[in-house]
């Protein structure tokens, strides 16, 4: 098991560096993980999305995220990646100029990173995969409201979810038509239609599709939506789901002359926060060391 985990981490190192280059050299862990998930030629989306239940705690965790975070840690210690004060990841000069033809995770990364790990830290790191996986999963949900929002969206009936999406798009500056897509049936395959004014003189027609699903949206759903766009002569489309999209769906959305913008559950959370859509921001404080010191 240990050797298999190390092998996966080593493969992940290369994919992480490639993902960061594709993202411009700076990104959050979540963005890097999403880039690997959507475009990796090494790991399948099923490997990355796999969810297990811990026998010890009965909580769910993602095994790949555990390995991904260890791979990031090694790359930071080997100085391929810098971690900023606000938690962002940045490629160092070493990371930006890496030669992937000769890149060797064992020699170029682990030989350096493992020397920097103290025996105590290394011992605590090598606990079983389930325990770290659960801990990683909980850390990813530090903003508990995001998990609560996604659970609420799953429980919505389809009509309410469509209403939610139409309202969110309105907040984003889209002039949503108040008749097209309102009918729950016979809406021509779309859930909304609107107009975006890109400058003082140009207005663009946009078709909207909303899917409240348990599973990932597949490529055929994108094709059906594009067909509905043709009927409405829409110039581009926005497809929203509380779940996520398969890699084939992402590729299909980018094909042709009219690109379809995909918004998944995680991006919904970002937009809800950005536009304060049915949420209230809460300010809190974290005490600094001064209050914890015993002089």
C-alpha cells in the first residue's frame, strides 16, 4: 500500500506542475486539483473523484486528495512551489523551468523533501490513508456554509433550482427574459433565455440550462442543450449544475463556434458569495499569539 501511494504521489507531482503552468503559475490548491481533474492524461476522473467511507469514523473522504496534498507538500519542500501567506501556490523559478522530459520525482523531489522532514514529522505523516483522508476532506470544508449550500441545492425540487439559477444569473448582470424557460414543461429544452450587454453597442443572446443532479453531467446533455440553443438562435450558453461535469462534457462544451460556459457546484458557491445571493456574510476573528502566551 505504501509503495502504491508513493507511486501515485510521484505521478501527481508532474501533473501538479503541469496544471500550475496551465493556470499561469499561481493558483489555489482547489484550482490546481480541478485542473488535474479536468485535464490529466495520467489520472482518470473516476480516480480523482473516488469517495470512500472510513471504517473508523464513518465519514467520507477522497483518497486521491490525500495523495495530492502530500505531492504538493513534497514539491514545496523541494522548492518547486512556494506557498504564499494567503495559502496560494506559486511556481518558483525552479518549477517554471522544469524539464519534464528528464523530471524524476524520486531524485529531483523526494531526495530533497524527505531530508527536510524531521523524523517526528515523518512519523506523524505516515498514518493510515483513511485518517489523513478524513482530515483532508474536513480541511477542504472549512467553510461549512459551502457544504450546507450544496446539500440544500441537492434537496431542491428541479423547478426551485431553476428559479435559483435564473436569479443568480440576474445578479451576474444577465437580463433574463421573463417568459422563455418559465414553463416547467415544453420550454424548448432550455431553462431560461437572456441578454448580455458587452459594451455600449452590442447585446448578446444567451441560453440558460439548469440541472439539479446527483451525478455528473455528461456530454450528451451538452449536445442536447446546444441543439436547444440553435432553436433560439442563442450566441452562447450557460449550463449550471449543483454537481459537476465529466471530462467529455467539458470538451464538448468547448467545441464549435459557440462555447458553452459550465458552472459546477463549487463555482455556484463562489458566485453566491460574490453576489451575496441569499446569504449573509459573517465576520469573525482569530486571536494571535499574544493572547495565548503565559508571561
